[in-house]
C-alpha cells in the first residue's frame, strides 16, 4: 500500500506520473502535447458523471440532480413526513422504499409494521416502489434493480455505494433526499478525486472485506480521502469479479469519502446481463490523461486476511498479526476501550484466549457487505462437511436478497452451511446496527458487516452491558467456524473454491414488490400508525442567541451512533419527540435532561412569557449580557442548547443525530472539525449552526452560558468569524467562533430555522 504525497497523472489508465517539476515534460514527451492539471482533472470518470448531473453550469459549485433515490424503513417515514410538510405532491424520480432495518416487530408492538404500511401507502400515493420486509437489503436491491452506468443515486443510508457498477452513489441525511423530492438540488463544491490504483490479484482465501479493511486502515486516520471521490483504476481491477468489487466498494464509506466510482468492463457487463438489464451497462474509464488529487497504490497480491478490532473499521491488523501477538493486541484494544467506553463498564478480551488461541463467541455473514452470492458460496465451500461444534460459538448467514437466497438453495450452498449447525436467515440489516444476533455480555463477534462501533452490536452501556465486534471477511469467518470458533484466516485452509455461476430470478420481486411505474394516485389515503408523528414547530433564527453548553465530548471522534444510538431506537424513528429521549444516551446520559431545562425558557419566550421564570438561573446571565448589550429583549434573542465535540459525525448518514438535538432545543454544535460532510449538512438542514473553534484550550466548559450577538446578521452578511462571549461570574469573556463555507440556500435554511420552514415559506 502506497499513499502519494502529491497529485498524480494517470496515463492510459496504466501509468502513474507524480505531479512534480518533471511531470509536464514527461507528459509532453509521452503525449506530444502540453497538459495542465486543471485540464487533466476533467478526464476522470467522476468529473464526467458529475458534469452530466450538474445543473449550475459551474463545475466549481455543483448543483446535482440525481437519477434515483432510495431509503429504508428507519429513514423513509421522516423523509416523507418532512417532504409532505413542505408541499410534496409526487415523487419526481424513481424512489425505492425498502424495509430491511425495522424488519422485526418484536420491539414496540406493531410500531415497525405500521411504518411499513405507511411506506406502502406512500409508494401508491406518490408513485414509488415498495420492497416488503425480508426481500432484500437496501443496497442489494439497488444493485440488482436500480444501478446504471454513468447514473447517480442518492440514498438515506451512509453505505449507498454502487461505484463498482459504474454508478456514482452517495449516502446523505434525509433532508437531502427531501430536496430532491421537491425538485431542488444537492449543492456541493467540486470534490477532489483520488485514484485507487489496483495491481496484482488476491491470493486464494482473501476476500473483498480484506482488501477494504486494508485500504480503510491506510486512509481513515490521516483523512486522505475525506469528502473526496475514490476512483478505482489500474490493471488489478480486471482480476476482480463483480461481486468482489461490490464488496470492496460498499466499505469505502468507512474511509469518510464522499462517493466512489470504478472502471467497468465485461465482468460488469455480464452482471447487468445476468440481471436482465443489459441496456443499463456503460463502459467507463478515465481519459487518456487524467489528473487525481492523490493516489493510493494497492498491490492486491500482498493483502492477507484482515481483521478490524473493536471499536472502529480502521483499527486493522492481519489475522496473522493478531494470532502471533494475542496478549499485546488484546491488551491494546482493552486500553483503547477505556476511552471509547468512558470507563462505564469493565471490558475484557484477554479472557478469550484459550490454549494460546483466540476463541470467538459468534460469527455473522450479513447485509450489503457480507451477504453477497460469492461470499456465501465461498463460505459454503470452506464449511462443506464440517461442524461449527456444540459450544458457545454460533454462526448466522443472511443472504442480501431473496433472489440470492433462492440461488443458494438451488445450487446447494445453503444446505452445506445449514448442515454444519449454522443458521440461514432472511435479508436483514439488523446485525449491522444492533437489532439482530446481539451477543451475550462480554461476547466477542466476528462479522462480515460494515461497522464495529461501540455498542453497535446491541449491547447497552447504560445497563452495564458490553459486547464487541471485529470485522472480517466471510471466508475467514467460515474458516474460524470450521475451526469451531478459534480465530483462523482462510488462507490457512486448503479449500477448493467451486465458484458456481449466479443465475438471477426476479420472479420474487415481480410477485411481491409494489412498483407504481412512476404513476401517482392522489386518492390513496396514507396509513398512519399511532407512533408516526409530525415534526414539532421550529423557530427561525433570532437576532441574538443565548446558548447553554449541555454536553462536552473530548473523544477524538464522536460517531452518529453515540449522538443517537442505533438498534433499540429504531422503532422510534417515526416519532421525533420519543426518539429525542435517546439522544447521547450512550455518551452523556444527562444530556436530554439538561437540554430540556434550557428548552423550557425558549418555549416560555415564544409563548410571550418570561423565560427567566421558566429557568431562574438565566436571570443573572441576562443581566450580565445587558451590561454590554442593553437593548436585549425577549423579541430579539433566542435561548437554546449547544454541545461541544472534537470531531462529531463519523459513521451513519442518519439525520436524527442532528434532528434530535433540534427537537430538544439545540441551536448549534461547536467542533474542532466535522467528521463528515453529511453530518454537517444534517445540522444545517435542521437549522443548527455548525460552529468551528480551533483546537486548544476551550474558553468554555459544560454548563457555561454563551452569548452570540448579532448572529442572524452574521449569517446574512456571510461572515466567517463570529464574535461570542462566555457569560460567567458576572462578566463577559470574548472568543471567536468560525463558520465554514455555506451556500446561499444553506444560509437561508439556517435563518428560517430548518428545511421544513424554508420550503413552507
């Protein structure tokens, strides 16, 4: 693995030329003409696709319209409710509503199934496509039925990645899909493009998750591809099957890149042929000369079976390294857990060492990353004739769609897996976010899924419970299962991989999926369950703001799982007020109560009452502010809460990480940096100020009051430095808040108070 320090030119798709003083002469000698970086940057596949979808006429400031949209049952209710409140009449582009997250209805009575029936009625009323529970996970259905060469798809799930099929796809928070539903655009600056240059071919037993984890481990911590497009090129691509490429591609989300795109060839053409969509194939490759802002060279031949230890996909080792240094590696994970878990529970891994080997409690092969046909067939070959044993170790396999499952039944792979004692289950994303196969307390699970954040497997710190997940490829999970739970890389086993051909049968979809063919039925009544609630009213930004800091998080990175938990909250995502009760519950259990106390004062102000009577501690704060700003009155200032986090927003696209704060009266986040564009966009779309403050000593602490004068005018005037004060001990201490780039629409959304207000007005 090599990361170039400079940009590179790619010549004829096969030769890398470093961007240095000799580059121009070298290019001129090879091409017979002078080529500048700016000209060559238009030769990437990403540039051409973005240009074809840009409506602004300016390739520096993009306004993108997507070809198709997709959401699952954790997100589509809130999206459609927001769009309805903003004037939605018809889905303007194909919009697929899948039901692969809240598939189980054991939690919350019939709450989840109510959401499903709401989705079906919306597909009928507005002209969409509805995929019932257990039929397909969101991204597999998109691969099978939506992707197309040169197209763009926007999804409300962070792993919306179909680049291997020639489709540039992006995962964003729900409000960005609302904009598309209302015929608006996705507005971003032209992103940088980084070449992922592949050579060689994977050794026997190495799978797509191994390649993905190797790349994630190399680029996540240094931010090498952050908010950029990863463009997969080089001769090594041809050595990978379509399924293999898909398995690598879906994990690019964990690098924090914006999107991905791959060269396409006959293997991708065959994928479309197999799925009966030959016309959707398009040959994609860079121009003869293309310029990239960076380059990661990956020698596929040198990648070994990998493992991402808790609690992040970038915490990578080779399985060989872990087995050779068990005590040291596990001790390091335990040490890091003290930070990740804030010491809330005792976390142990070294007690998993048995006779010098690491014993694993559970294996899972599932979802958009692990549940592909080739992964499961390879696992079946490894497990053929074996037993997983009668001890603690269990193995569950979730094919990514019913068509995949049906073919596994037909070719015998499912039977090979089941006769070992493993369990075959239906298409479901639950193991990725804590709604399926939750391990026992202190259990250790190896999973070919997408993430291994703290508690994402379903354990609850607030109840004193902890389990953890390591990410691995399906092949090494199967090898571990064949070894009855002892960690084993697939390369240790001599296996003959049969590589059966895939035959896609779409009759299941024809029999069960509702497809309106784009025809809306305005007479269709929407079906509302009692848990489906409208968004509460949200105020416009006031002239001045009084903010109380109600949480302070100093972890290097704060995930969206920590801002709003996955798993147990899923059933409440259709109910903004009920969901907000879970905000920061894993990271700061006191947050909700503190935010609600501050919110009492704002509600009183909006109702024409005295905010200081609702929140008496506010009285001396207001008096202190008035010593410098005597004109402050109930009409010209708002009262709200804010949180500080070093780098919030890594992980999921879920908008609720921001909307829950807003529902509880939040007006802003303050951060040294935002982990992803999508989290910052979610804050903006919910009318929250995405403040920045330089690293170093904070001028305030949890519980302090801040005053931001003339904040509305600062946004209107496009200021990047905004004066603020810490109000403490009867005095005002000045400091500066930074504001990053905002589009004109984003400024207006913040001024209006949220996206709903923006469109309603």
